[in-house]
């Protein structure tokens, strides 16, 4: 089975459309999203509508669950006071602009999804999908984390050798194998932070006795996204963030 995994769209409709077009042109058996469909760009309702219309299952990111519950903040990490202030503006804008239908969709997303690569009727490799970690969707699982951290998360998730755990949240793609367990960060479709402005998603192939992981980068209409941000009440800094791939 070959799975396409997308995460952290963050209301960037042009990026999502481009990624789905790229996925449609490749031989995938299924597509899943790993959360954070909304926030930072002006298409929260359109992104959710497209995901729903395509029937793409997925999990709740921190932005999804906080918007759904009208929590006091988005559960995001801030690198400096300026980013913290901008993040609060984004969250307030998103809360004010999501439709009741979007809020209900976000509220219905599960925390975790488990997929059996060979089907649920038999034992075998499983693909575990979360947003941040198997314990919280607000924890940042970066590549710099020690192996012990990843193995602890695998233990908490019930993962064994031959399984894969996929997640997002950090907006930086990476893949690592530890003791036969594969850890896959898909990167971000709509708001990369690794210096590459192109949308990112992961392809995971399982069920053949091995796990293969590829990260795909997709160009999209960046100017359309930037223009829409500047024409909205969202901070213009978000447009610059997209253009630089999250680098100053």
C-alpha cells in the first residue's frame, strides 16, 4: 500500500490544490491528513470544504482542536515576542472567520488514526497517524530529539519494528529509522519552515515487508497566496513568511 500524507495546510488553498493535483498524478492507494488545516492564511473554510469533499480522513492538529473548542490560544510555540503577537492575531482572525460547518468538521477529527497496511483482517505493519506526538498534538517532535524520545513515543503508541509513525506540527520534513520503527515528519503543505517555500508532503509505502519513505516538494501559486493575505486583515508578515520558507 502506498499512502500520501499531508499536514499543516494552514488555510493555504493554493498550496493544497497544487499538492492534491500532484498526488492525483501519482499511484497512491489512499490519502490522509495529519491536521492543522486552518490558521495563518485566509481560506480556512475553503480548505476544510476541499478536504471534506475529497473524503480525505485525518487527525486533529492543535490549531484544529483549539479552534473547535474556542480555546484561549492555538497551542503554538513562539520563537520571539513578535511571532507570539502575530500568532495571536492569526488565531483571533481564524476564530472570527470559520463557519459553523468548519467548526463542526474540526471538532469531529480524531486525535489519532491507525492503518493496517495489509488490511485490518490480518496482523502486520501498521501506520500510526498523529499531529504532534501520540501523547499531545502540541508537542514538537523535531529531528534533533534523541532516539530515546522517539522510542518512548513509539512505546506509548504501541508501535513495533516494521511499523511507522507519521506526524507534522514542526513544518520541517524528516525521516528516521530506529530499531526497525520508522518516524516520518511530512513537513508542511501550506507553511514550510525549512527554508524551502514549496509545499511538502510524504509518500509512505508499506505492506511489502519494508517501509519506504519519500518527501515530495510541490511548487504552487505563491503570489496568489501572498496577495490574498495582504488583501485580508491578516498580518502582511505571513506573506513574507511563505515566500522565504519560514526563514527571516
